[in-house]
C-alpha cells in the first residue's frame, strides 16, 4: 500500500476534482446522449482529417512470408494488417494502438515495434491510424476495435479465408497506452459502439492514470510560472511566457542533447514536479533536466478542453499542495505562502460525461478489469510521468482488479524509451500469464522507500542507459 509521502498526490487522483467515486478524473455519471444539437458540437467535431493512401504500404520482412494488407476503413482510418503465411498463423491477433500524432490533418499508421517478433511467434497484428488526430482516445479505441472486428473481412477481400481470431490482445504506447488500458475497462466493454473482448493488454509508457495527465500538465506549468514570480493570473494562462520563465529557472536550458542546469528557483520547481510525478526515484533528475521539459512547458497557456476534445474544463488544481522545499511531510513558511498565493482552478465535473453513442470523449481508466495486464513505464519520464502507474495501482486495488495487474519500472528518462528485450519480456510475460496461468513478477510502484532506492527498476531493465547509474550485476536479468 501507499506510504504517507504519496498520500496527497494519490488522494487527489482518487477523489474530488480529479475523480468522481473511484472513477477516472473529470467524469460525471450523467449520460450525455449527444442529442441537444449545437451545444454538443466540439471543436474536434469541426476538424477534417485524411489518410494519404500511398503512405500505408509497408515492406516485407526479410526472408519471411506473410500476407500484408492496407486500406482505408469506412470510418476514414487507414490500417495495416499482417498475417503469417498459411499454416504459420497461431489463430491469435495483436492490436497495436499508436501514440499522440499531433494536431495536423494527415492521418498516419505505423507498424508495431515488435512486428517481426509477433510474426515469428505466429501472431497476426493490425494497426489503425485512427480517423482523427489530437488527443482523441475515444476514436483510438473505437477505430482500433472496428479494425479488430473487420479482420476476417479484410482477409477475405484480399483472397484469404481466415476464421475469427481465437484471442485478441492489445498493446500501445503513450496515448496508445491509454487506448490499450481503457479498452479492457469494464466501462468501455459496456459502452463501446464497437465491442471487442480482449484477452490481455500491455500498455507501455501509457497514460494509465487517465485524465490526471492534464491536471499534471496544468500543475507543472502553473508551478513554473509561480516559482518564476510570473503568475498565473488566469486560466487559460494568457500571461504564460516560457522564455521569460526559463531565464529565471535555468542557467543552462534543458534540451534533448544536453542536461539543463537549474537555478535555485529551478530546483524549487524540480521539487514540486518530483512530488507531482511520482516521488523520489532513479532517473527523475535526468528526466526533469532533459528535453521533455520543453515539451511539457509547451502545454502552458492551454485550456482544460484538451484542445477541443471536450466542451468544458476538465482540469483543476483545487486542493493541490505544491512541494516547494523537497520535504513532502512538512511545510516552510515560504512553501505555505507559495501555496496560498497560487491561482486556483476548479474542474467541471460534467466535462467528460458518459455517452449514449460509445465510450466517453476521454475514456476512463478506472482500474476495473479482469484480464492480465503487464505495463511498462520509464522512471524518469517527464511527459507521462511514473505517477500514472501509482494511480493505476491504487484504482485497481480499490476495484479489486489488482490481482490482474503487473507493473514494471525501467531505468530510463526519455518518454517511451525501451530496449527490444524489455518489450519482448513484457509481452511474453502477459502471454504466459493469460495462456498458462503463470503470473509474472513485477515492481512495487507505490511504496515510496522502495521506489526511491538507488537500485529500483533494476529487475526489468536490460541495458544501462547513458547517464544512469548501473545496476548491481546480479540484479540485471
């Protein structure tokens, strides 16, 4: 269970503005049937997206015979499908959910990083571009499910007769990890317009704490402004000026090629973000002082509709304590003054309601599932921080699903930075669990003293990353 130092962050993620009744944040239990006309037109509904069909083709694997199919589905999403040659398919299908693709109009699809491994083990795989961009997890789930349901028909259209898959699994990275985690949730299983029963999931570097991600981004950027004595005074933060903020926080700015050097004010922000993102842990410092700092700060000044995915404000910081001094168990006078003077925002509990036409606009990750899940997360990830795993565990425990959840920490700081061996190990662990009943080992993600240990994450990290302390030799598999 949770140590005291996690209490404030996890309590906020389990109740109040962030969670309604042990559900994901910002969700009302009222059903929105989408039938009240103009009021239900989101900005996302006005955007146009399209696939360049020529971009869907993908090369054959060297020396491996497979059937490869591409196309554009009725929903406008592009897809790739690959099936081992006749006699080599094991009858099972792996769906791959891609991550955030930005805000442009062109839809793109990519093959999974474990493509050749899936094929070598006899699995077919399929991946959708989704029919929209932006942070549209609803579309990610519905379109991925639609593609899974169309698998046999796509094969038939291309001259191959296949039976329906005996089992379907789902994997995904980053936003795709949100897709994979939410796709197996009880709420999604009940409400999805396109229904698929998945046998297991591997969300990687995923937004498995759900909409806490947007509270985190708000809190990070608000804290950066406030530490620099530059607001915020409104929401959206119209006074957000990253260049001016950085001049106060850094003597050398962080980048993807060099670690930043923080000022004393920058170290205060580092303390705040450490607590908001999961507490003391290996590689956090590398993550905070690296290039993803600028990615996170790039969200400053945005509103709480998640760039038009919602109609109302999802995010808030009411009740959040900013840990200015690095001690989560006590407060200095300076820290008290900092928190009392922080601009506060209330989330709208009706921002992300149940829908009558499919899953929520931002689907829930309530920790309510009944199939094997093996998740992977980078300890120093600043963009989708490790606290997501802690929230996921807490929610699974609250809903009696923790017996189905195994989590693994990887000692690296870039977002979604995994070795192939780490990905294969997680997938194989989920498969052995689901098919043979062999529950794999994982990491304790919520005991602060365990997570803060200098050797935490060694058990499942297969290679030492540059700038990261090596593990004891015996600890590395």
